[in-house]
C-alpha cells in the first residue's frame, strides 16, 4: 500500500478502511507516529496506533476521503482532506476534515508522522 505522492495518502487510507485492513493502514504510519484521538488525546507508537485503527474499522461502513491540499517542503508534507464514513443503514454518516503531516521514507514512499482526523 505504498504511497508515492502525499496527495494519494487519503485515498489509500480509505481503501484500507474499506477492506478492514488494519495492518495495511498501520503501514501508512511511521513506527513512532502519532494520531489525535476524538477526545484530543494523542496516541503515539505502533501499538497505540493499531488500537486506534482497530476501533476505527470496527465502526464499519464505507469511507471516502478526498485530498484537499498538499504542501511539500523537502521531505515533509502537510495534507488536508475531507472524509465521510457511511454505514449504508439508516444511521447518520460520520464526517470531518483532517490535517496530516507526512514524511518521505528512504524508499520514496510517504507515511503519516502526525494524523489529526477530526
């Protein structure tokens, strides 16, 4: 699931979510990366991010995530997106805008360093 352009990471994340592929989603993060939880707390490191992702995919439904902006400076990128999770039932969808900091890896792929999904 390697991402070659920062603007592709949101679509890759939605694809992993829709396949319920927690390992694939985790591969989109640096091992020491961080994600902001819904309550504003920060979960850092692979184990904490895996827990976050497991809770997220347990919501179910189908995600769409559209890249809004992508600013690249050297090996760092700031991207923003608009996302929605629809469960296909009567229940309302969940939506939001995200801001993420990415870093280019040695193999040229891009991964999350900081993910703020709210």
